[in-house]
C-alpha cells in the first residue's frame, strides 16, 4: 500500500502530474472542484499513472481541500 500527499489544482488548462520536494505530488486537473468532479478525475488519473483500478485508489483525507492524502492499494 502506498500513501501519497497530493496538492490539487482544479480548473487547469491541462492535466499534469508533477513531483515536488519531499515526495509531494502536484496534480493539475481540468475539472472544477464542484460535485466531486475534480476528485473523480484525480482518482482516474492516479489509477492510470500507477497501473491500478480506480477502486484501488482512495482519498483518505481532504475531500474538500486542495491538500489530500491518497492511498493506493497494489
């Protein structure tokens, strides 16, 4: 199981995952932060990056925050 610290930037012009200092990921998403659209896009993008199913990616904390703790079950 992998735990990630992620900073999300919704409403970006393009999807992009950047590695920052100390293992933090900055993820730019096209979706707006309403109705869980950005969270769904984040899960889909991380599942694709790590080669797992969407059901294996869980937002453990920060559902309504820019800072999220993500768990990926391998």
